[in-house]
């Protein structure tokens, strides 16, 4: 018992567990020694004491989110917005942090709403950035009442983000100050920024808060990947300045609540992947303006999402990947007829969507993670189909219409399901020269017999 220590400081739920166990022992008339009695008293004391909470960071308190001091008033806030509009650099910084400025004729409610967003963004900075890099000595409430302080704060954050993003591209002198690092990065961008064709920001241990304006000096960027950046609060509209970008991937950035419509102006964009949590898929309709987009993947992490109607307007799309969408909306979805690759995985489909059978150019179909057991005979309409994946899908048999497809070469199937199939299914696959393939693209051998001519 000596290793247990005092229970007076344990959390309340653990104290409840100890108390319940001791009460059970008493109910069984178990002999309780003095030490057990002492623990019983300490458990009771733990129940009566509120659970200790960690000391908050001095700038994590949200009490100051009152859009500036009460004495400032709407008139003072209007003046601040006017000062911001007159400063092009500050306007650019506001765009960097996803903040609106609004027009000149704003109602008091609109002004209040803008300053509430400004206050929240300043709070995010002090919550996520300040603990690692002491940017400012001013109180957050004071910052929200001054355009000059806002500019200084945002500029300081952008400089720090430059150091994070380009630390692997620029060699810093030992013990270089922040000012020296930023100066070297800006020189690097001016001299070699045009050479960078691919940038990946994917280190979860070095999460960025924003993409600073200098990042967009990478004028010849062709491939941009932003992943696992849970502190990233916004993407600026300036992203449309990447005139040569062909591939854009934005994944697992949980703080992002929207994507800039400027992405729709990326005329060279060919491949786009969006795996996010807080973005409404219906708000991504601007992607229909990307005339060269031919590959699109969409998922929203830990929740089922509604498949947007605008997918059918991606008229040049050849490959579409949908992961964890709501099965009812998938069944009602109309897909672009130009598709030759379609993946609808882990949507728990109870049956194959009928709209799939209208895709006469389809060559690869992935329905992994579905719940249906049978494939309808309408599959015969997919005369160009070469491969169908049914991993983790409890299909019991293949219709003759599927195996008779003239171009079908492979069926992807979980090994456990394949080995449960009747020998007649295996024989039908062999007769039609269709291979069963596991998730590693390896042929699955029959559990009882092999087929002549099958690749080993």
C-alpha cells in the first residue's frame, strides 16, 4: 500500500472508483485494516475537493474577446478599419490571416462581427504561437484597439512562420537571430524562389499558423502539399497567384473552416486533394472553374459528409475519389460521365449506386468498405472495366455479367473473403481469366486448387 501514496490529490473520477471498490469490500464484510480505512477517508476527501485544473497560459483566457474596450465604441472601431484600408501591407496581412475588412458603409452589427473575428484571431495567435515564440508584450485587448499594433503583431507572426517553413531550404548561421533568419529567407526567395517547383509542409511537430505573403514569391510552384498543420487557421486568397501549379493537396488541417475561392482561378490545376474536417464540401463549388482539373479526391476525416451536387459539373474529370461519404447521398449522386477511375470507399453502401452504370468509360472501380453482398447484373454496362476493388466488402459471389466483361482482368478482394468463396466462383474466375488480387496487388491462390495459366 505504500506505493499508492495519498489519494487526496487524485482526480475525482479515480476517487469515485476507489470509493466504490472499498464500499464493495465493506459490503462483503471483508476485514479492513487501518491503512485501508485511511485510504477510504482520503477517497471521500477527494470526492469533496474540485478537480485541479492546469494553470492557463496568461493569454489563453477568452474574457477579453469583447472586441476592444467598451469605451472604444463603434466609431473607434470604424476608424481602425479605415486605417487598415489605407495601408496596403496591412490589407495583405489581414488576407493572410483570413480576416475581412468590409466596405465603408458598415452597420454597427457588421463592425462588431468583424472585430469579433479580429479578436478571435489575435486570441488564436496568443494561444497557439505565443507559448513557443514570445512575439509581443502588449495585452491582447490593447492590440485589438490599434491598427499599428495589429500590423506589428501580424508581421511578427509572419516572420516566425517564414523561419518554420523555409528552415529546410535555407542554412542559418549558428545562433542567428530572428531578424537575420528572415533576411536570409527573403534573399533566398528573391534569388532562388523561381526554382522551387515543389513545396511540402507536412511536419506535425512544426505546425504553421499561416502562409506569410513572402511565400507567394514562389512564382513557378507546381506542386504544393499542406498536411497535418492543425494550427493553420486560414489560406489567403493570394493562393491564386500560383499560375503554374498543377497539384494541390490540403489534408488534415483541423483548424481550417474554409478554402479561398481564388483556388477556382488556378487554370493549370490538374490534381486536387481535400481531406479536411471543418470545411463544408458544398462551399468548394469554385473548383468547377478549374477547367483542367482531371483528378479530385475528397474526404472529411472523422465524419460522414454529404456528397455535393456540383461534382457532376467537373466535366473534364477522369479520376474521382470519395472516402467516408454518407451512403444515402452517394446513392443519389450523379457522376461526371468523363470518369475512367472512380473510388467510393468506406461509405458503407448497402447496394451499388445505379448511376455508376452510366459511366461507359470506366476502367477502374473501387467500392471497398461497402456492405452489399451481391453485384447486380447491370454491371454489364461497364464494358471497359479492367479492375474492380471490393476490399472489406462481403461479396459472396460474382454474377456472370461481371466475369464476362471483355476487358476485366482483376478483382481486388480481401483474402479472408476470397478463401470463403465456393470452388465454383474460383473456377468461373479461372475460366474467364480474371485474377483475384489482395490489397498488396498479389494474386490470391485458391485454398483447394490452382488454375492452369494463372500467374504465380
